[in-house]
């Protein structure tokens, strides 16, 4: 085994360990969640880390044993596509405002159909043909040209998939920020700034192949994209665990008339929430805790978001 392959295997172990750690954190802290929103987000984060864990495991298998990779390639394709959709599902939930519907399950259609088609099609292709395609010895094998055309560009398709959903996430983030600027308090910082940084990191990582000519000069530069990925995993896990996101108050005013399409807002009936929040403080006295934070108040009183507590 060459030194380059050893460095690759060593490098790819970092995201595997990181994704596994984040998976376990989401799993072990799931029952500690006191709100439905916390449970929902931690469940989504768990599935996201699990899909990326499977994807990076498949990458290690590809480097270590291409022959075995031909058997699990549909699983690799599934994890690469599914992780992009689950991440966008997380962004959708984090940037949700009143008036938004539920996340459409149609987004999960392609990540299921494409790997399923690849799995069924692979059953009719000899393993030696799949191996020469994976190893790059013959990208147009006789009798299996169309299969090779579908098999080879999987990574490129996954990158386009990730780019599309990252851009969709940026659009939702900008929409949520704009509404908060209009409806929220200007004296508080936007609580989802970390999500904007995370989306920009994803976009930056997708641009990494443009600098491939610089990476081939040194084996150790392959660790740069991995380092960016580790920062993404850590950033997402930390803010999900500490609850640095907005929690919407349920709508208590009259519902809009049929056919109306009101502007989405981040809060409703703030005066009513304020009275109930003061009752909560009087009853449970959380201010006696010297280490009390606004995020802790929001977790204890789920009717008001942390960004509106200063009001």
C-alpha cells in the first residue's frame, strides 16, 4: 500500500469518528429534550450524521477495497444524496416561520429512486465489469456502456444535488433573516447567524474541486476539506444541543380567512406571551440559578423564542 493511500485512509477516519461522535451525542441527549422542537431537530441531526457516517465509510471502502465497494455502491449513492436532503430539512425547520407548511416528503423521492435503480441494474451486471468501471480501467465496457454512463458520474451528481440544496438553504436563511429584521427587535443579535456561517462553509467546500491542482502538490493538503467538514459537524451539533435557534409561539389569534395569504411573521400576541412568561418566572423562579441563560429560559418556557426574551 502506497503512502498516498495510507494518508487518505488516515484522513478519512476523521469525519467518520466525528460523525459517529455527533450521532451518539444526538442519541444520548434525545430524551433530555423538553420540547417537541428539540426532539425533532435532534432526530433530524441524528439522521444527517448517520447518513454522512455511512457515506464516509463507503469512501474508506473505496480506497481500501474497490472490489467490495462495487457491492455497496448503491448504499454510498443513497447516503450522499440523502445527507443533502436531510441537511436542507434541518435548515427548513430552523428557518420556519408562521405561514410555512410542513417539509414536503417529495424531496426524499430522488435519493431513494436513484440508488434503487442502481441497485437493481447492478444485479444484471457482472462484478468484474463493475470493478473495471470503479477502478477506471474501462469507462465504456462493451455491452454495458449505458450502465457505465449512469455509474460513473455519481459523485458529480451528488455534488450538484448538494449545491442545489445548499442554495435553497441560503434562500430560506435570507428570507428568515429579512423577516426577523422587519418583525424582530433590532437590539438583539439574529440567533441563527451560526447557520449562515454553516451554509457558507458548505458552499466553500463545494468549491474545493476548483483548487484540485494545488492539492495534488502535497498529500497533506487533502486534509483541508476534511478540516472544513469537521468544523461544520461541530458547529451544527453544538448549536442544536444548546438550543441556539428560534422557537415559534403557537398561533393563538384568529386564523386568516380562506383565500388569504398573510405575510409570514416570527411572533404573534407578544403581550399575551409576556404575561404568561412573567407568571412562569413567579411560579418556578428560574432566576435563582446564578448560571441561568436566555436559552435555558426558552427551553423551560417553550412559548417564547430566545430572541424575544429581552422585550
